[in-house]
């Protein structure tokens, strides 16, 4: 979709109701469906984190940026994710965390990003993180600078591909909590996006489709 056309829908996107669990469930592994419906994580004292779901123009077309995390000894090693990370003491808000981490991980300064709205938080049991996603827009083409100790690569996803239902596919995978399980994923070129990031993407996609009326 042409970026200038996409910008016209921003006021509608801002007003759209969040779908939370109903959208998350569409991309949740079967093992997590029941937990999502009954989830009470307050007694687990989860750590807080925030991510940025950033749209921007590339060759005048609307794109969404994802990152490939580096390999490391941890449950999110080598996964596809949104730029973001844990809250630090100097952060005044979760939105500031998302902006700071986006700057650190992919080199996009906070002043280049217009934050449109906060999306539904999602709890990640394996790492005990409660993640707050924010949708942002950059008005100009971006030049990314990867933080190489954390980011192995950058994936630029055309909006038309993100909204295409044909790119939601089932795939058998190994996770930190199960082996050889089938789960819904977003297929982006040679990458498969699953788990919490896919669940956040699901809510984002549903909100955009309602606003754009696709």
C-alpha cells in the first residue's frame, strides 16, 4: 500500500478497539490457548518490557520492520521479533522504553517516530516478561543501524504481505516448552514468526484491517 494512502487511515487506526486475547488466540500454539483464556500472571511478578511496531515508507510503499535476534543462551535466541526490550530504571514510561530500545537496536532516533497507540500487553511465560507493544510511524525512509551484539538482521515487511492471509501458515516447530508441535506462524520470505511476536502481529493486523476495511 502506498504510504501516503496508509497515513490517511491513521485517525481510524487510533480509534479502533483493541481485540486483545481474541486476536492473540488466532496465532497462539494450542498449548497456550487455555492458558491465555485463564491467564493470571500478577502473582508471578513479571518483568516489564516494551516493543515498537514501526511502519515507514520504502520506495513509497508502507513497510513494517522486524528484527532477527542473535543466538544466545536464552529462550528468545534467534527469534524474529519487534525491536524492543526490558524496562530500565531511567525509563519514565513503557512508551519511552520502546523508543529507547528501538534507537539502541536498529538506530532509529525517538524524534523520528510518531507513536500512534499502545496495543494489548502480552505475557510470555518462558521468560516471565509482560510486554507492551506500541505502534509507531516514521514519515521518511529509514536507514537502519543494527546493534550487532543483539540483532543479527533486519526484515522489512511490505504492508500488503503482512495483511495477506496466505502468509499465515501452520508449521511444526521446537520451542522452549515443547518439541515438534504444530503452531500458526506468519511466513515472511524464508522466516517464520511465531509465539508472542506473532500474537502481537495478529492484533495489529486485525486493527489495521478494520481501519482499512480489507
